[in-house]
C-alpha cells in the first residue's frame, strides 16, 4: 500500500462508454493538486467500455488502474474488486454515469477527516434517478432500518467515502454475495453523511432493472441478518396458534351453538392451502439460506478478474 496516496476513487463501469471518459478527464482536472488514483472496474459491459477504459489507462498511466472482469457480477461485486486493489488512505465510490460530481468527494473527504468518521455517505438533495430506482432505494432503505439497524435519518447511497480501516474490514469478506453497505454496518457505527448534488445522467438510462433491484434486496435481506429466520419462526407459531383457535371455535359451534352447521369441504381446503403456503414460505427462506451457504462452501467467486492494467503493465 502506498502510504503517501491520500485518495482512491473506485468506479464500477457498466455500459458507460459514453460517460466514463468525460468523468475521468474531469477528475484529473479538479484533483490535479492531490495525490490520488482511479480504479476502473469493467463489469463485462456490452458496449465499448473496455476499449474506452484501456484508452484512459494509456492516457493517465500513473493514476488509472483498469480491472476487467470476466463476466457480469453486479455492481457490489465490482466495487469490492476495486476496493481490493485500491491503495489510498481513503476510498471514494462513485457511479460511472456522471451523476455523482467528483467535486463533492472533496467535501465528503474533508468531513470524514475533520469529524473522524469511518464512512461518510452522500445524501442527495434532489434525486435524479428514475421512479423505479427511487422506489427500490426507498424500500431498500426501510428494510435496512430493520435488518442492518441503520439510523432512520441516514440515506444509503452508492456515493460514499471510507477510511482505510473500513476498507480493510470490508475486503476481508469472502462470501459470494457482497452487499457493501451491509459490510460497512457490520464493521462500524461511526458513520456520517452530508448533503451533495445529484446530477442527471449524461447519457442512456439506468442499468437497474426490477431483477437487479430484487437481487440487491435479497442480498441485504438474507446475507447479513438472521431476522428472516426469526420471522419465519414467529409466523409458524402465530399460524399454529390461529389454527388451534379456529379448531376450537369450530368444535364449540358444532356441538353447543349450531349442531346442524355443515363442516364444508371448501373451508377445509382453503385452510389447508393457507397453512401450506405459510410452510412453503418458511421452507423457501430456509432453503435460500442453505443455498447461499452451499455456494459459499463450494468457492463461488465474488468476481473473476480477466486482466489488470496499471502503469503500462498487464497482470493476470
């Protein structure tokens, strides 16, 4: 690790060929008096991102490291790959689409240093995301309040600055399903946030689909807490109690209130289907946990690096 390097900027790139070049040029312009590095991670983009990133590494060989992943692993896996290769005393994470102004990182870094925070999140004053992304972020934040014990007034964003202590703790994770914010909260409670600008995308649309948002939520929901298992146990106890009450009420009504009432097959079928559904939900939750344990135990990788290019040197 270069102890003289103050800041590493980790930027996961996915179909960002039209924006990443301007972003990297802008960073070099405003950070020209700072000892920094940029780590670009191409998460198997389908456009020309690889070629653009290689050109940027050639243009800025002393400051840009390029990591090319062998397939698409997802944003959090790509960020973790970048954090594993970042050597700065502080590491900033920002998107490749120009929505996170690099100027704001200087403010976040100053607060992180002056207030001795381990992590500083950027809180968007006016969000420029799509309604789908905003809905997913809102739901994810509400669940994080429960699952990760996140403070209610803290907004989880991908725009953040971390000190070396947290980076070293986060990168010790070896599981196949990283969720960066979950790893942060597992490492520290010394977290701050400041208001930052959030710009519109320079080109294209959001890369987040319903499928990716659900996958992200599942990572947070199942990988960093056993609360779902506890909820399953509580649901099982409550439904069992309800079923006992229901059977007692049917017995009382049949023998003491209305002996002529028929015990209909439809009501029995509905009851069976209801409790069968509850059982399947509980079994599915347990199965998801076991499946993740199985994938971790078989060595499912967080990411696979095809090659790294840094300072005119190519490494496998």
